[in-house]
C-alpha cells in the first residue's frame, strides 16, 4: 500500500462507490491528485457498516496553496494524499453524526487520524476528518484541529485525559446481566465474533444503547434484552424455590400408596381368620424350612402345600 499520484482528469473507479475525481483539489487548478491506497477501501468499509446510501467527500487532496487558504499549514496530511473530510448519509438522506462514525472507526481499530465535529461543526452535521497518515491522532475539531482528545475537557465528565472517543463522549451507567452467560460481540449483530462472556448477575458499564444492542466498551456489544437496571436475585435461590414448589406439587397431587406388610416368620400367620401359634405347633418352623420348598414352582403352590401340612397336624393333634 502506498500513496499514488493521478492526473487531474483521471476517471478511475477506486472502489465500488468512490472514484479519483472525488479527491480533486478544490482550488480549481488542473494539477495532480494524490491518494493513499488504504483510504478508499476504508471509506467503502465505513459506508457498508454504517448502512449509508452515500459518502460525500467535501475535501480530499489539497495542494499546499489551497491547504493554507483553508487554514492549514501547507504541509498537512491532505497535501500528502492521506486525508479526506467526508459526510455519510443514512437511508433517510440525513447526515450520520460524526460521533457515530468516529466510534465505528475506533471499533475497527483504526490507528491513524480521526477528528469528529470537523472544522468546528456540530456533531449532527456529520462532518468528520479521516486519514491514514502513519501515526495515531484522535481529535475534537470543535475545540482544536491540532490538540488530541486527552487535552480537552470531555463532554462526558468534564475531565481531561480521555484517549478514546467512547469515554470522551459518553458517561456510562451501571446495568446488570440477567442471562446465564451473556455473549460480548465485537459488532452489534448476532453474526459478529464473540470476544467474551459475562456471567449472570455481573454489573457492567453501559455507554449507550443502539436499537437492540448496548455498547459496553470499544468493540464490545451485548444484547440489550439481557441487561437490567437492578441486580437480579441470586440464581441459586431461584432454583431452590422452584425445587420446593415442585416437591409440594408431588406431595399434594400424588396419593399415598400403602406399603405391603413384611411378613416376619416369628409373627403369627393368618389363614381363613384362624391364628396358628408356633408355640402350639413346635414343628411349624421346621415345616417352613423344609426342603420341598425349593421344588415349589411358585408362591401359590408353596402356600397350598403349607396349608395342607398344617391341616394334617391339626387333625393329628386332635
């Protein structure tokens, strides 16, 4: 990648939506046009991610004379082919705020130059300075076109020292996660890469909400459906409550089943409402353990056999 020089009348289409003529110097003279290769591709990426219908470059390449005429030093990034001042428009043909474009560039990891509120404009006017000069500089041109963000008192908290557009522009509020594990994505859509996960009940800083997504950091977004203003109840307590309710339902809805009595061979045996005592018939225990029991086919045969033996003993005794 490098800065290329084009003739003043070059008609080359650099990307799908940007062409050389859009960089032409506004001085009106027919001189060469310088453009860094990275810049048109970056603008195309921004146009796509912003869902913009167009991006109007109102200042591209500047010759040194024109740069001075518009307040520059004659040696700035515009004169080297690294810069554009541009406005992106949404589907309603309204300027996309320069802060939104700056925040997107920050999310994309742009390590070069960005200045929102370009030329001292208002944010809603959408004017933004973007460059690819090999150095990082984030600025607020409503306050200065030379100093960086950290030198100004931020709109978010009135303090200096901010190094990101996110903390400079927005003051965060505290929210709480109400999902088991909330995915953190690098862009506000479900197809974006998951970069982290936040556990249930964790407090997080939310800078702003855009549609169904909440921004919690640079290139960090979560679904706004799974955050709330207050800390949720502990998950273990919820689980215990549900378990307790289920137990009550079982106890209340299922009839008790009486267990069959366990017959102890030391207890009385009942047959036809007559009680037979082992003390009265001392051989009864032997009879219960007799070897023929092993050959009984089933419990019914065993019981019949036992009754017959008992009846015989009764008559024999009598």
